[in-house]
């Protein structure tokens, strides 16, 4: 909304220019056509941004104090600049109104400019903009007055604030109730949005978008507390995932409105499905935070379980249309995320689908991941697939390890292999996997091996699995050290998720060690000796432990692919130009007898759950 409030790590809408107005008009027209209302948040980021982005500005803050998360230095805003920024808020609101939007919400939450002025730990000013309560409220008040003057009395203006900063020196719930009442008493605010937590430290940032380690609506009590002291309607939006939960909150009188942001990322058709009585078909957000963690890295917002979200412009569909072509016999092998999606999409296309799974349950690595202390809600992905596969009457054959003969006996037109892989323990022969000196994360989480008393976890991947198994073992009372050859354990985990691991593991005295490679493991009496080598100095250290757990990713299981490859019409090849362009595979329309063969997910190469589901969707949508 201002030239010196640049985009942070993520992209955002620029309300500092009139060029945005026609785009707003197009968006508003599209929304109004369906009877919906549309608003936008307006904020000045203050110190909560980066100075090395657009225009390389000097960042502004009440007292020039650096923010820990963004790490950017800033200057103390001068009075003349304060009034300019207040005008920027008003101009931004005017552009929203000119673009046909129905309202604006002023963001004073997670330590943006307005609540930076509120905070005594950030606002150290001694002039009329700091010190006393009224002085600290003055900036926000002048913003509201300027915005209301610009847009008039009939345009919706809301104020978003947090109910408690959860910081030792931060604004408490009682402070926030006082602040909310102060602005409510002006009569210029139409609603108040309340969420939990500040966001200027890594620890508090994790609260802002609660991941699957949090209970449902963990900060509803904060919104309810503020509702007690204000007259304006109160909106709450944090970890509200399904319509039944939303109904309970509203009927209980805790708040007047709920927001369901990630729920709509997981399933943009959520409201339509409610109207059609298809609640069981809603993809319920599982709180993986794949969406927001990617946004914080400047990447596109994707959903771990809905590969169509954010790819609509590419032609990736949310709704799978029935095929106008012949009904085909499709055999899918492996009921992990890739196989479940392949079977679902193929069945939606109207084909005769058989899904083989060697285990007695579906889910693949999702099921294993769900056994870790902070990851149980990820099982919601599997629950949704279970319902969909049943609704679509997929022939699900559990406990069946399909070989080439089993598959070919069904005389398939298309075979999709999604058999996954196995823990890659054999990469270094000196680890002693062949002698049973190391075990995999899967072995521990699945309960195939009992936890040792003193355990070293070696993690080369630095994503969720290594941290999950370390947390799991510590929960069992084990003495745990997690070691990585990267800079620190969990370094590849997103900004809203790694803090929850640290919160859990530090009190359990888990040792976290970076920059050390596992060179070898050998047995000494009834103990194991793990030899570590420093990445930079080459210095060696030894750890004497009871158990060594290695998380080194997945090696594809390829035997069944090569058993079927030569007999297939397409020799197992996927046309990647067509795949990446979201176009049908050319082999589908080429004449010939026999079967087409494709492989997807981890049996090609290890990636992640989203990639596996995307493989299944973009390949099978044209069967």
C-alpha cells in the first residue's frame, strides 16, 4: 500500500498504484456474479519486510528496532513520514472502493506497522506517538479516521488484531481487550477480526498459522474474550477446518463470523459442497502448512493434498469430467498418495479401476508419518481417499502384492505403478545396514523395531521424517541426538513448522548437531559406535549408543516396472512435454494392442506427498 512497504518473502497485491483498480474491478465482477462479497486486507509492513526488494527502500518502524524473523534493519519513522503513511492507508482503501470491492480490513496483527506502534517493546518513542496508551494508539486511530473519511460511512472497514502476542514483553490478552474496546468505541469500525499471537519471532510466527500439531481453534478463547468487551461483530479465523466445527463455534456464540482460509485452499468448492449436501466429499485441511510455508519462501501457494489449487490457470482441474472416449480397464499398483490419486481420478473419468496394495491398509508413507507425535492429523488425507475410493466403487484389493502375472491376468488397458520405494540405507556400506547395525525411520515409526535407550538419529534429508522420529523417540523416554550433514536438523522444514519441533524437543533434552557426516557404524560389545566426521574440518568424533536410526530418503522399487516395461506399448515412457503442459499423453490416442505402462510417485524418484498426488492427477486426468 506504500512504496516503502515492499513485498516480503512472498508476493502480495500492490495497492500503492491506480493500476490495480481495473484488476480489482474484474475480480469483484466475477465474485458478485455468484452472490459473493470480496474484501482485501490493507497493511504497511513497517520493519516486517526486506529492504533489498522492490526499490530498495529504507524500512520504517516506530523506533528503528530490528525484527528477529525478517532480520532487516530499519529507521525510526519521522513525524512527516507518519502522516504520509497514514495518507497511504487512505489512498489504498480508496483504490479498493474504486475497484468495486466491498470493504477493507486494516491489518494490525503479527507486528505490522499499526501494532508496532501499539507495542511498548517496539515503540520507544517519547513524542506524541509513543509512551502513554493514548499516544501508542494514536497512529492506528489516525489511520482509521483517514480511511473512513476517504471511503465514507457505507463502506465496510474492519480491524484485524491479535488477542495475545504470546511474548514475555508483548501485549497480553487484557492489553488487547483494552485496545479493541478503544477502537470499537470510535464507532468507525464495522467488525473486528481476532487471531492469536504476534509474529515477529520464529516461535510466535508458528502460532500465526497453526499447523497440525495444534488442536482445533486453539485461540478461539481470545476472540471470545474480545467479543465480551466490544459492540462490533467479531470474526475469528485460525485452524477452523470443517463446516461442522464452524457451525459449533457460531452456534456457541463465541464469535459472530468465522474465516476458513486454508480450508478453501484445500478445497475451493467447500461452500458448494455444503450446499449440495456433499460434506463427506470436502477435502478437509490437515494443517500440513505446505501452503503457507511455501509462500514464506516466495513460492506459489500449493496444497499438500489438492494438486489443482493454484494451478487452475494451467488447466489442472478440481472437478474431473467423465471421459468421452472408451471405458478402459485401469490397474493401479500401490495405494500410497500417488496410487490413491491415480485410482480416484481414473474412476472419476468413468473407467474400471482396480487398485492393489500389498499392506492391509491404504496410505503408504502417510500412514507411517501419522504415527509421529506432531503428525497424526496428516492421516486425514488417507481418510478422504478412503471415502472417495468407496464412493467411486474402485476395486480395492488390500493385502495383495501384485506381480506382473497378477496384473496381466486382468487384461488391463493401462497400468499405473505407484509402488513407492524403500529406505535408502545401502548408500554407504560402512553404515552396516546389511549387518543390521542401522535401522530406518520407517522401522521405528511403524513399530517394527523397539526404541533403544540411547539413540543417534542421522538425517541427510532434513525434512519432517528425521525430526519426527527424533521427537517420537524422545517421547518414549529415549536419550536422543539427531545429527545431520546439513547446517542444522530440520533445516528444510518451513517457517511455521520447525518451531513446533524445537518446542517439543528442547524440553526433552534432544541434542541437535549439524555439519557432521556419519562415516561408519561398528559394534563394540553390546553397544554401537557411530563415527562422525565434521563437514568442514574433517575432525572425527565417536558416539557410543544403543541404536542408530538413519533417515536417508527413499530408493525407488523398480522390479515390477522392468518386469512390465518391454511388454508395454509405450515401453513405460511418459511424454514429459505433454505431462508438463497438462496435455494428454500421445500414447493414449495411438492405435495398438496391449497395455500402456506409467509409473509415478516415489517409484520414479523420491519427492513428497504433494508431488506424488500431482503425478497422479496430471497423468490420469486424460485417461
